[in-house]
C-alpha cells in the first residue's frame, strides 16, 4: 500500500469536482482528482453536452423542413442516426480533450479508479491511499427509476437513449421535467410520435405556471402528446414495444420508453457514512458553506440537496476551493441560480415564481408583467412565440424572471443579474437593449413594470 499526500483530494471528476480541482490548483494547492470514468463526468459525456448536440441537430431538421417559409429551397431527406452520433461524439471528444489539457496544465494529478472514503479522511483507490488536508466529495448522480420498473431492453434511461442507433416511430417519455421534455423535443423533430406521461398537473412542474402552460400549448402545436396528473402504474415490454399502464387504467404503447423521473445521488457503498458523513435520503448534509459534519470534508454538486445543474456544481466547486484557500466567497442562494430547459421552445428562469412570491409575501405585495414575444421583432424573424414574465415586489426589486421561446436561454443571465443585485425595474429601464434583439422583450417587461411601457399597452 502506497500513500500519496496532497493539499486537496477531490473524489469525483464531474462538473463540481473538476471545478474545485482547477480552482484549488490555481490558488497554489497540490491536488489529486480521482475519477472512475472520464474527467467531465455525466455533464460532458452523457448529459449536458451530448443532449444539446442532439437538440441542435433537431433544430437544424426543423429549419430545413421550414426553409420554404423564408424563401430558401431545401429538401428534408430524413435523419441519419449514425451521422448524428458522429457529430455528437466529435463535440464531446473535443471538449474532453480540451478539459484534459486544462487539468494537466494546472498540474493536477488525475487518478483513474473508484475511490472510497476512509474513516481517517483518506481516500483509497485500489491499493493506493490518497491523503489530503481537505477532501472534496463530488461523486455526482445517476438516473433514477421507479419501484418495479426495471431498466433494460426497450425501457431506457437518458444514457441509453443517447446511444440509440434508430429514430423510433413511437416513443413514450415517463417524466415531464427537464430531461423528459428535452428528449421529447428531439424525437419529435426527428419525426417520431411522442407521448409524455407526467404525474403532476403540468410539464416542467418546477417552473412558473405561465411557462408550463405555454410549453404545453407549444408542444400541442408540434404534435407532442402528453398525459398529466395521473400516476404511472406499470410497464410491460416485448419484442414489438412497450406498454405503459397508468393508475386510472389508461394505457400507452410505444417502441421505447424513456424513464426520466429524476436523478439520485451517487453516495452508496463509498464509505461516506462509515467515515461520519451524514446522509439524508442519500444526499450529503452540508452547511451553507458546503462543509459536511466531518472537519475538512466538503461536498459539492448533485450529491448536495438542491438543483442538479452543472453550473451549480461549477459554482460550488469554485467556492469550496476558495474557502479551503482561506478566501470567503459568499454563498449563492438556489433562487439566484438560472435554470434552462433546452427544448423547442426553450424555458429559462431565475428567482421565484409568482405563486411562490405570493405565498411568501402576500398577493398585494407582488406585481408581475408578461410581455408576449409576438411583439418582438427578432422573435418574429426567427419564428418563435413565447413570453417574458418578470415578477417584482410592489415598489421593490425584481425577484423572478421567467422566459419561454426559442433561444431565450441566452437571455437569462440578465435576469440573474437583476435578481441577484436586487435591482428595481426603474433601475434597469434606462438601460438600452439593442434593436432588433430578443433581449428587447426583457427590456419591455422592465419598462412596463417601471410604469413606462414602449411597445406594449
């Protein structure tokens, strides 16, 4: 047995883990980064990047179909699954190579293998032991399923769905959250008949209801079917396909079933509890600064309760590295972390929904405004409908920004700044939004809430 000593040992090389490693190295710490698969984790290899590559291919397919509407002659001849796969894999390979180079350039020691936390705060990888003054747990998440629903064959998680070498004729999606909605959008653009099954009353149920209802209308126009408000009961598959039965007795049949019911924390059988780490339903319990109950052991990313987003992992990894180095970055509330669903149309938000604001402050203390993208020139040019909704406290700051429409994910950073800086619409209204851009729609909402609408009544 060989012991290797570092200032910081990071267990897990996904978004939160490698961000912690990079920032700690930048601050002069010696760092070991332990990863059982590939640095970059789920986001780079099986999540954010490859799914967004699929979504871009889907967008191109839709543009080709609609090319005649803008005076361009083009013929849609179908989807080449092998070509889409090659495109997706090339994107991932380029990003992975770049990340490997960055990690190497920072002098980080990368350790390939499954790490296990020991009671003395070291991490074992095979016969080697890695000791750090501080340890960062960043072991990520896995695709959940439901009791009695076994993954395999024609019943897929998002990882298996990415690897499909065919375009299904009919596909069922169990779960109307971010992952389910994005895959439904891709498959519909590729030509499949799609049905989403969601137990809650709306698609993307964690978003403001205005966005959920708007997305449902948009999906109906696209021919995406959905069943809302009834729970899943069972699924059966054979060589021909999959049949899903709901608790009310209704059935749906498709070639494949995508199970997209959320992601769970990867914390089992890694020695966490034996080392004194407190878990709650599998998630690591931390304080506001991401410290666990064990001195000098921290946790970041999807194993920490809250939003499971790569950029949240980046933020937390950077913050932990800075705290280890003696700096004092301020904790960022979950409400200030932007969320994007990259479907067609996109959904983006930051801050609180109108309903949550009313619950917290009372109906009389909350004011909201909705600006339709039908009034925005750039949105008309690119052919999208949608809405910008801004929520403020009466005579107070902006506390929520909610967007629906193609490409609106690129606008959410302005919303984040408004919410995080507690800006009043009157503060933002004098700022100029270039014309014609979709950002003008956000500007129009701020103008309206400031009492001086321009292109709205």
